[in-house]
């Protein structure tokens, strides 16, 4: 082979190499075009991407970039363990308090898995176990979110203590529990007050201000059933829901779907929306603020409001669909297995959720009432 190459003039070798490179480039480009075409085809029914930074909710969490990068994993394992996505911002706040998103165990979940610190050395394993543990504690706390958070620090014994003393979290019970437990372990010399505020109380077991410490990174509200929610003016079911639908219907036949559209007044004036910006706009028309115009996504919408059983959904409730991703599309339920949304082919229109239809097969059961 070496002798043959020597017999071929150098200019022909160079030319042949260039031709081969050109053909390789054309093959790569055709592959990219084919893949892009598939995405464009799918975008006729749903959005193909989302704005970065979604998922922590509009104004619900104030966390570091190190914590924010774990948002997709928190959502992934929330779904795996059957935990509503509205808890993702709270878990991000918890992670911020535990580690600031740093280290191999950002949720500090080793102790809940194996009873000792340091047995988890992988961030994804930490989040998997942390979300599972959070859900377990939440259920044992009967969805008293403040009790759940304090128990994440104190351990499950605090839940039993609270259930025997009124059944609901109070800071006074947190102090009392810390005092009692500290007296039991004080002799070991391994426990010291983590905060100066604990010294006068002689409450040096754990951190009795842990709940407050987590919630300082969370700016939403907590509903009566213990679930987190972004603050809104009123519920979207019933009469308010009908008003939202009526407002949304005024755009039927007057819009077109544009990915990323609806996030400026000029877009709105021109009738350019995507699914999440349309939902935000419709609620704004009835005086309900579900997020800033420029930052709304399906991920920010799904962290808000109250989770509703699909069997109980009413007109005006917000429904989510798994299209190109989990919760890739969103709309407003209008009744009779139909929803109002901004779709790729139609713009704002009423679409079916009946089984066997495109969206009926992709409805994931997530329903939120704003």
C-alpha cells in the first residue's frame, strides 16, 4: 500500500482527500436535517424545548446556581417516587440549606439510607435517596410541611413527639424536643449548639430553627393541606375558571404558535404565543398573576397552585401533557374531556383529551388549580 501511494501524484491524493471530506460533511448535514425534521414535525403538537432556569417556580425559590443545576434530577426523582412537582422548589430550598448544592451528597441523605454520614458519594444517588426520604417523612407528617422539614433535621422521632403533643408543628415543640434529646446525649460531648439562639434554651440537639432556615429560600405560600404554592389572587375552579376560559377563547382564530412567543407585549399584540405563555396571559386577564411575562414555562406553571385529582378537575384547572418531555405541553381544562391551549398547528384552539387522541394519550394526570 505504501508503494502504491508513492506512485500517485501528491495533488491527486490531496484532491481525493478533500472529496472524501466533502462527502462526509454532506452525510453529517443530511443526518442533522433528518433529525431536525423529526423535531419540527413533533413541534406541530408541542414545544420542543423550554427556556433554561424553569422548574423552581416563579418567585418561589432563591437558590445558588449549584443547586439550580440539580433541578432536572429533582424533577426526575420526584416523578419516580410519586411526589408532586410542586415540592421541587421546597426540596431545592432544603438542598440549599443542607449543602448549597456542593459535594457528593448535596441532599445529605446518607444517614437516611445507611445510618451514617458519608455512605453516599454520588450526587444523583443523593438526590434519589433524598427525594424518597423527603416523601416518606412528608407522608408520616401527614403533609404538615413544616413538620416534615424539621423532621428531616431531627429525625422521625420528632414526628412521634408532635403527634403526642397536639399533632401539628410549632416552634415551641421543636425547642422542647431539642431540649429533651440534648439531655439524653449531652454526656457524649458530641453535641453542641449550632446557633447562638439555642444556647439560652439549652436546646442543642439538631437545629430547632431548621424549618425557618429552609423556608427563607422559599417565597411562596403553603396551602391548608400542607402543599407549597406560589401566591395567587384566587382559585381557578368554578366561576373564576369559567372567566379564564372565556378570556382565553377570545384568542381563538387570532393567534399562531411560535416557540418562545408571548413573552413580550409586541408578541402578544401580534398574536404570537406558545402553550405556557398563553396560559399565563389567560389568567392575567382575570387578575391572576401566575408569573412574569418573560419567564413563564410549563415548568414554572407546574410548581404553582394546588394539585387536583383528575377525577375532580373543573373548568379552569390547568392540565399537563407529556409530549417531547414530561409536562411538555399545558392548557386550560374546559370540560367534556377538552382543553383550551395554544397548539403547533392551530394556535389557540380547543383540543380533545379523549383517549385515543394525541393529547388524550399524553395527558399525564397532573392537574393544578390556581
